[in-house]
C-alpha cells in the first residue's frame, strides 16, 4: 500500500548567481516500510524531507507534479490545511533536539500541547497519554521528565522526547532527519530500536534521512542514494554493499571496515556526468 507518492520534486533558491537547485526532479513512493535517503552533506536529503511537509520558506520555491498523501495532493493544500497534516498525518524528527524543543517550556507542556493540538481531550487525559508515550520510548521516571526543562536532558533523552512528541498524535508517516548522528553508539542503538518498534507496531511508513550507509543497510528496507539534489541509485538495503553506481561504491569504499582493515581509505573521485544524469525514480 502506497502512503506517499512524490513525483518530480524541485526545491530552488534564487541567488545573485542565478537560481540554485537544491533538489532536482526527485520521485519516489513510500509504503509501510523503512525508506532511507542517504548521501553527503548538501546532497538534498533534508530539503526533500522538509519539502514534503512544505516547510521551505520564501525565497525558497517548491514545485512538484504531485506530493500525494493517501491520494490527496499536498501541493494543492493551503498553509492552514497543511497545519492539520503536520504532526497528525506526517511527523518529522529533526537532527538536534536542542534546537527543536522550546527552552522555556517544560517537557510535559510541550508534549501535551502537541497532543491536544490534534485531539480534543482534557489536560489530565493528555497528561496520561504523554506519560504513556514517554514510557514507550524507554524513559524512566516519566513524571520527573515531564516537569523538567530541555536543558536538563542529555542528547539521547532529548532525542527520545522528540520521538515521543512526534509520534503522540499517531501519524501515518515519520520523517527522521539524522536522528542518531549526535549520539554515541550505545545510545544510537537504543534510539533505533525504539523507532523500529514504534514504526512496526503502528504500521507506519518511515523516511530515514542519514549519511551512514552501514547503519541504513542494517536498519532500513529500501535506500535512495542522492547526489547534488538528484537520486542516482535505488536499491534494497540488504543489497546496498553490492551497489552498481560509482558514487555509491565510492561512498562505501570511503568507510572503514573491521573485516577489511586498510592503511588508507579511498578518496571519492567525482565524475561531472553524475550531476547531469537524470534523477532515477524511486517509485514502486
């Protein structure tokens, strides 16, 4: 079942040198699966996620043949209508919770606000739901966390709180923008297992934006590889290490491997033709 269908998505920014194309003709579909979008910094991964939610502000320009959610084109919705989509239908976990959480509001106030925005319930019912959600993301002593402020939380705790806040309205799709990049390896594993369990139990679609190819090969079902705003290759995550495109191979060869120790890692040699080739479709 297709939850999201993105066709010919462009994100452009005017500059003194002309129009800069941050995302160029990207097309893909998302079902009830874990879809990864990977690439280097500046490849257009985060811009793609933000454009789906129409979070690109002027002077940025977003165009697409369609961004269809359950058969309804989001490109035709007004800004007011998009507020009902954000959170309730599609949620996005940003890269660093320190910049996503309000520093002058308690954790509890923010989670309750996120829930009551889309559900007409009492404050006490919302409080109980917030406690339940914090327990679902493996936070001990949720009552204490509800009274705390964001600066009192560690990076791993902050990321779990963000996941709880984004999933409490029970959306159909979760966009996770490098949710584990600022975490150490042990906490990273815990956060990923929480996301995996919640997505699997709820039957959601997940767009997992990352630059870590080894991580997505183990965690996701399908992978889109982006280079300079375009999709250059699409493959099953389990076959990622057998990728055909020289860019993907270059990224893989630049990563250290315990099974194949080397004195020197490969340097990625870029071919100008990669940027001019048409974007590969990730539509199923």
